[in-house]
């Protein structure tokens, strides 16, 4: 398979790249990539990357997005501008990856998005981050209904992964860290399985 991983240098993305590279061709994309640059908060950059990949590689089998930002702050301090960070990046960025990415996929190719446990179990300072995660879940379930025969679309929602636990532990009291191998099961299920419209939750 040919698989594009957006955010492939991140904590989650690098594990995805490591895993799928063993048996598939993986193209690693991100803002600082020289070969496959993309900023998902900028629609023109999404279109440009997919156009270039199609020209270089032809149609591909899968797109995984493990990128997307949202502002964390106490609810009382979140400004409208702060909310727009998550709306533009983690929500509309991923929606646009689906809108434009589907055009470069082979029939029954797949797109896998990434959210997180906050959608179902928010913690302090995550009104914006939890909101966009939940919106992505609803988007995936609804959009997949309309692309059933052509493209599969899923989202992986994991708890805090063990490789980021030092950074986030204090924000997630009592949340068990998720082993990286366990998190990977979600992406493998989405890319190599047959399911679509699924919110693949990996919380324990
Ligand atoms: N860490 C966790 O425990 C955890 C758990 C569940 C869900 N998540 C979610 O999973 C996603 C990835 O998390 P992570 O911990 O792996 O983050 P990370 O370590 O900060 O990595 C983010 C990756 O995405 C790329 N990126 C960031 N903004 C981008 C943009 N606007 N356009 C394109 N690429 C972009 C970064 O590379 P460049 O800077 O080069 O673009 C990097 O490769 C986030 O949405 C996060 O909320 C994380």
C-alpha cells in the first residue's frame, strides 16, 4: 500500500510511520517536511500537497492524519480567537483532508483521522479541544454514510499515549496511559480492516 501520514514526525505519527513502513510505502507529511509539506490549517496547502502526490505517485491507498491543534486554557479565559485555532486546525483541517484527500485515493482506499479521549472524558482546560474532537467524531460518522462504496473513513480516539505521559499526566489525573502498540491497533484496524464510519476508541 501507499500511505500518506500527516504529522508523521510527531509522538503518535512517528509510531504510525514506523509500523506501516515495515510492509508499506509511507510518505511522511507535515509542516516542516521538505518533500511533503502541508499545513492542515491552510486549505491551499492541503490541495497543493495532494495534487503533487497524485502527480508523483498516482492514486494512493490510505491517508492518516495524526496532526491537529486546539487551544488549552480555562473556559473563562478562552477567547473566540482561541476557539478558532481548534476549529481551523483539528476540526476543519481534518475535514479538509477528507474533502480533498478522497480525490487521490483508490477505490475503497481509507482515510483515518485522529482525535482523543477528551471527546468523551474531558478534563480541565479542554472546552475547545474536547469540542473539536467530538465534532470530528460526528463528522466521520455522517460523512462516511455518503462515501460507503468508494472511500472508508474512520477516526482513532486514544487516551494519553505513554510516550507523551510525562507531558500530560498532571492534566489527566487517573487516566491510564495507553501503550503505543495498543494505540497502533486503532490505526491498523482502520487502514487494514474493512470498517467505515467508525470512532475507534482506545481508552484502557
Ligand atoms: N499525545 C497524546 O497522548 C494524544 C492522545 C490522543 C490524541 N492525540 C492527538 O493526536 C494528534 C497528534 O498528537 P501528538 O502528541 O503526536 O502531537 P505532536 O507530537 O506535537 O506531533 C504533531 C505532528 O503533527 C505535525 N503538525 C502539527 N500541526 C500541523 C499542521 N497544522 N499541519 C500539518 N502537520 C502538523 C507536526 O509536525 P510539524 O510541526 O512539522 O508540522 C508533528 O509531526 C493531536 O491532534 C493530538 O491532540 C494525542
